[in-house]
């Protein structure tokens, strides 16, 4: 019997999740799976993360998807690798022994090394996240995360044409700037609270895909789902008022009995 795949929580402990996949015979899957390829080329990922359990979760998850992965647990070593070997993308933790993640990023950009960087940040590290985007990080992921989310981010940054705007999510005429935290529907600015912003960000990351109430609770509020709560409904209602009420096309859809999603092609 196959074990359920795991996500990683902030302490680095494995947590069972009902979707995604990081278990099974990773090598066999890597051979037949083409997710980690860009064209016919294997995507090489450098992971700089000192928390060994998280690093190993990321390695296993990415290798199972066909990526080639190298891990460093130390900032100085990681920086040396990033500057001396040809990777397609770096996944970079912020708090590290030796050089910290933001210094690594700053040094790479100072040396005009265009290696795409995805930052791994704790939810409390909002300032670091913004500083990272300012320094030229391509995207970020907040711990805890699902391996599929990291895979999607890696594909987005490796696919992104040079010169495409960074850190901006768009669905139809709705846009979200992750750096300035501006949200606009057409030309109209929308004011959101931090929670509303995070909820909308999750919906905008995967337009068309349904997020269940439990997934929303876990990602936006970081706690286990209490089926009795109507927290999610309340926040969805607020978002609808701000995002959809004045617009002819309603973007936020309810999928009855399942959850919510953004209309993929408005
Ligand atoms: Ca760390």
C-alpha cells in the first residue's frame, strides 16, 4: 500500500496530505515522468536550506518529479555552488548559517548572475520577502507548502520569458503585484487586508483549480479545518464585495459542495 504523501510544516515535521506525491519509487517515477523537463532538458535545481528535513522533503519531492537536485545546508557553500555551476533555478531559504539567503541573492545580482531564485520564507518574514523581491528574487513560497506548489513556481520562473514582468499575478483584468501589494480590477485599485490578500493570492496562483475550504483554512490561517466554522465563507464574501461587486464579470466562483476557484478564462 502506498503511504500518503506528506507536506512539511514549519517545524519540518512531515504532515500527511491527501494530494500531491512525493513517495513511492522516486527513481522509477523520475524516469517516466517528464514534469522536471524544460523542452528535452532536465531542469537543475539548487536547494539552499539548512533545515535538513525540509531540504530532504524538497529533494525527494523534486526528484520524484524528474528534476535534478543538489542540496546545500550552508549559505557560503550554497553561494559558491550557485556561482560556479550551471543551475536553472535556486530555491533559497532566508535564515542560513554563513551567508543568509538575502545576502546570497544580493551578491548574485551584484555580480549580474541571472539565476532565477525562489525564496522560501516563514509567514512572519514579510519584510524579508519584500526585500527579496526588491533584490531580484523571482518568486517566493511561504512555509509550510506543498511540493506541487514549488514545482509550479519552478516551472513558472524557468518558463518566464526574459523581460516579462516579475511578481505580478493576473487573471483576466484582475492583477496583483506581490511586491507593492497593489491589487487592481481593471484600473480600479482594491484595498485588501493581509488575510484577504493571501486568500486572493492563493486563488490567483491556480485559476480554474478548486480550493476546498479545508485547503483554504490551512493555507491562509494555518490551522486544521474545523468543519463548523464559516470563516472561509465570510472572507470569500468580503473578497466578492471588493473584487466582483462592481464588475460585469464575476471572477470568484463557488463550486457547490467542494470549494472556490477563480474563473480560468474570464
Ligand atoms: Ca533556515
